């Protein structure tokens, strides 16, 4: 006779399924799965805020590594811009992860839930904005810092059969916003991909494809940095790490394979609806916990 599954086994199987779906839909929406994983872990699976942040960070890293391989082969990512941005997002991620380690499980944890709910809702306008075509990338004279650092490049846009040349601008403003994105990434284990892409697209003036692929690289570096702090603080549970990593990587792989073959517009709207629902529920959970 086959014995009944233990509650832990049930939880791990559920987490594996959730991670697969989060990675799959996150890849199709182009926004990553962290904003799905973290709320589900907290709101529906009963994980503590700290453990949910650690598990979500594992999922984001797995998704970033899986999709990053394809982006690297396409030679669209701008490594020079990515490394410059990472120089401020990584310190931000370390600050955010340290705050989570210090205050997770304390009386002010409900404030973190409220803040995360607000961030989910605040991401919605930015996500919608990324759906609107911006036209040609910025090709005017770059600012002095961008010129000094040679922040420009080109890539082959295969659908249009055209080589696109771009130049970065507003480097100082970009760095300021990106530090905040790093803090959010480390604080909640979600990657902050929407804020990264929106900033590079609208502030730095990079083409959307370069912004997306470069953001994926930066998110991976940020999450690895914050995971070191979260692990040292005991917020990365080895039991949860395996199903989250395997599920997220598998979902992201299949989502990335299906992306060129289907219209993912409706997926993005589903993603937005989930952010509204999760954002409101996180707010209510935080308010009731005060």
C-alpha cells in the first residue's frame, strides 16, 4: 500500500506546480515570476514573509538564468550598460535584503506587506506603458557621462531586418532610479524587472529589446547578491529551494519557447489582473496585522 503524502510533501508539490506556472506566465508576459511567487507563498501557502522572500528570490534567479541564455545568443544585451547599472543596483539589493533579515518576523513586518501591496499596484501603470510602442530609440547627442563611458551600441532587429543603433542618455538619473530598484529587489525578492525596463526604455533611451535583455542580466546579479544576505540570515529554506528552482526554470524554458509562436497580449492582461488582486490582498493582510 502506498502511504499518504505527508503535509510537507503536499506543500512541496504545490510549490513546484506554482513555480512552473509562475515561470511560464512570467516568461510569456516578459515580467518574470517573482511578483506571482511571493504573494502566493504569503497569501495562500502560509509561508512567513521572510521565507517567501527567500523562496521567491530563488525562483527569480532560476528564471533569469534560463531566459538569459537565449538573450545572450541573440547578442542584444548591452553588457557595458548592464555592468554600470549593476554597480548601483547590487548595493541597493544588499541594503534591501539586510532590511528583510533584520525586520522579518518583527512587529513592523505588516508594514512590509503594505509596502509590497503598494508596489504591486504601482507597477501596473508602468507595465501598461511598456505595451505602447515608443518608436525609434534615442539617437541624439548623449550626455557627457554616457559619452565618456561609450554607452552606445547596435543590434540586428530580425523582424525589421534592420540594424538599430542607440545611445544612452540621462545616466545620472538612471543610476538614481536603479538604486531604488535594487532596494526593492532585495527587500521582496522579486527582481524589479518592470522598473528596470521602464527606466532604461523611458529615461535612458534604450530600445525596448535592449532594455528587456539587459534588465534580465541585472536582475540575476541583484538576486544573487541579495540571496547571500538572505541565506546568511536564515531566510532561504533548502527544502523549498529545490522545487522553486526546478519549477521556475522549467516554466520559464517552456514559456520562452512558446513566446515566438503565440500572442502573449492576453497573458500580460492576466498578469496585470493578478497584480491588482495580490496587491489589494497584501495591503489588507498588512493592515489587519498592524
